[in-house]
C-alpha cells in the first residue's frame, strides 16, 4: 500500500504544481515595464460552482452547452450587431404618425430583436444562475440593465395600447438598449466607471453648489417676487390699467390694434423652484442680460417695469455669476480632472514605478533612430542639397505666405481684370509648388519622398491644384460641384504652413495625440446624444412646428432623428436652450401636430421638458469637462 500511495502523492504534487504554474501565468506580471490593465487579456467568465435555479449543476451538459454558446465570440459579435441594428431602428421611428407603414415594419423588426435578446438572457440565466450565489447573473449591474431592457420590451408587447401611459413609458425605456453595448466595449466601460467614481467623489461639491443655488433662489424670491409682470402696452404699469386695446407698431412701422395683456416673464422668482430654474439659466450664461434688465427695472410686486428703478439689484446677479458660474464650476471641473487622473493611474497598479519613471521608460522604448537619406549620384546629390538647404525652405515658406495673401484678396463682385490677375498668380504658385514636388521627387526618389506624410500631403495639394486649373480652363463658366471641390485645394495650401517650423509641427502632434487619448469619452458623448435624441422624439416629437411664437419650428424640432440631434447640439452649446425648453412646456400654445394622432391637443409638459433639458445640459457639461 505504501508503494502504491507514493506515486499517487507524487502525481498529486505534480498536478498541484502545474495548477500553480497556470495561475501564475494568468496573473499580470509585475516588472519594470509598465503594463496597462486594458492590455491584460480577459478570460471567459467560467460557470459558477453552484447550481442554476436548483436544477442545473455545474457539470450539467445543457448548462455547459448554454455557457459555450453565450461566451462564443461569434455569438457575442452577433448580439453586438443586433444591439446596433435595434438602436438604429429606434432612430428611424416616426414619432408623429404612430401607425405609419414605417413604424409597422420597424415593429416586426422589434419582434425579432426582442426574441434574440430574450434567448440571450435565458442562456445567461441558465449558465450563471439568477442571484443567490457569487458570480450569478444579477450580481452585475450591467446584466441587470440587460434584463430590464428585455423585460420592458416584452411588457410593451403584452400591453399593446398606445393610449395607455404605461405603454408610453415602456416605449421610452427602450432607449436603454444602446447602453448594453457598454458592457461589450471594455474601454467604454472603463470610462463609464471613471464617470461614476467621479460623481461619487464630487458629490460634496454638488451638494454645496445646490445649497448655494437654493440660498440665492431664496434671496431672489425676496427681491423679485411678483415684480417681473408687465403689460403688452408699455404705457400701463398695473394690472388694473392693463385693460382694453392699444395700437401696436411693429418693426416695419405697421400699426395694428391688439388687446392689452398682463403677462409674467417665463423666468421669474415667484417661488423658490422657479427662482432656482431662473438662476440655473443664468449660470449657463443664457439670457442673463435680459434677466438683469428685468431686475433693474422691477419696482414692486404686481407693478410694471420702470427703467433703472433699482440699479443696485445688479449686485445680486453679478455675485451669483462670480460665485456659482465662475468659482464653483471651476472647482467642479478641477475635481473631475483629478478624479479621472487618479482612475487612469489605476491602470498601472501592477507597476512598481512612479509616473515620471514610466514616462521615461515608455519614451525610451518608443524612441527610434532618425534615418536621413543622402543620395550618392552627383547630380541627384546637388538637387538634394538644394531642396534640403535652409534658403530653399525659406523661399518656399515665403511663396506659401504670398499664396495665402492672394487667397485672402478675393471678394464678391470684383472686376474681371482683378480676377484675371489673381488667376495668373494662382497658376504661378501652382507651377512653383509643382516644381518643388518634381525637384524633391528627383532628389529623394519615390520611396523616400512618399515616406514622409507631409510630402504626401504636398503631392495631393499639387495634383488637386493642377486639376482645378485644368477644369477651370476647359469649363470656365460652369459652376458644378466637382470644380468647387477641386478649388478647395487652393485653400489646402495653407496646410503646407504646418509642415514648416518645428514648433508648429510639435503643437500639431500634441493636438493629434490629445484626440487619440479620448476616443471612448467621445463615444460616450455620442451615446448620450443618441439616447436623448430618441427620448426627445418619443416625448416631444408630436409638438407642432407651425407656431410662430415658438422656437419649435420646421428647422428646430424632434420629429426626426437628425433634427433632434441638431436641437441637442444647439442646447449643448448653450444657444437659447432655455427657450426651446419653454417651447416644450405645458403652455396653451404648445399643441400637437395636425398630422399626429392627437391633433390640436396640448402636447407640452413642463416636468418632462425641464427634466429633459436640464439633465442633458448637466450631463453633457460634465462629460465635456
């Protein structure tokens, strides 16, 4: 027995040693060379060592089969493709006519995608279990998001009644579907985790900012409660006087008889909630001069404005802008940057070196010796010496500057002789740059010439300029797109300035590198715009666009996905976003489109509009910072 047991022990020890070696290979190696956590290959999540739904054991064949399918790369790519395609269908819906042919086709596609996502959900539930044990499906927030998206879709199909408020809410919640892609993109997931950590870190600043906002709103109520009312007839200063009709003269000096109306300003300080909304618009630097004038001209409660009645109240608005818009916002942005830097350092937690040492090593590893081509042929060497000399570089630089000046000398309705001189100068400069190309090509040969990206750009500009001149001579009076396109190559000669001077090239290199470091942040912002555009279409797509007094018009609405994106981009830049928000509120003039199912009904909602635009502006500003 002893003789038999000894080999078994040796085999067990050998197996244990092999397992330890495999574990060591799986762990990230700690060494002098820094390794990003993102570069460490992630393993397929194994089946948890517990039963699934108390039915399927860890070694159950059906469970192993389900795990193999849901972790297979082709299945994962198929699911990612379905997520992208289903997100596109959300953007293609017609929010005005709910029963249109387009929506009917998209509904059948919705059935298909929901079926696929339901199968994926069931496979994962069988593979990992529900929630009781470690590593189960619902122990991950992203998996819970997937389950909610599928559940909401199934519920919307089960309760197929457009007029029910629950169905409208479920249809809006479908916009969570694009967020499922976050769990499949590691870099995007990492950026989102950084954003969440940043929010947790700066909640104290957010709380202080909110308290200051509340304090200023209370002060604003005390100063301006009921003082922003005014009569449409500026000669009447009280509501009692504001009766009857008056003659109104518009900007074109046309007179019309209009009824007098006693109106309140859309943004006012009649209560604390309205005061906080008004102050938030001031913090975004939108419409604050008008509010400042309203405050200065205010007299007392239920009294019309008198010019420069209370100039001292300007201190209130100036103090608020300095404290909130300048001071607190800069602290907020600073904390966000510091938090992102700290989270970025977590990627190097397997490295024993500090930040400066890592940078030095990365620079040393990426450094490459510069190669310089020197021709051996005498004639070629002479040309090479000329085109690489400093006087030649200065000469080309002067030509570029002169060409830039001539490009800036064009203006509308210029004399034909003047245009002829500019065209001749354009041909002279094109010939000079073409000669530079020929000389450099002869000096460096094809391989070495096109090995420099700047030379490739010069070649494209020269070819485009020659084609521009040729087409201009053949078709002198034809204004077609192809000619306009090739004329752009004249302006592209300004790019040649970037290749001259080491300082400009270094600055351009830094600019490009900074963009290369932010692809996932940009992708997260794109996803934010997509989600809010689809939500805007679902909630505010039926608002009529023929109201002359509204900022929701034919060029600014939520009836199509591209138009919704333009509205959001305008709001993100802070261009009159508060006017768009008020045009979507529950005012009597905000009615539904005449082609919609709710024609001539009220389509606005103050709660939805304010929640939508304020949350979008805050999140967009947070990500952009």
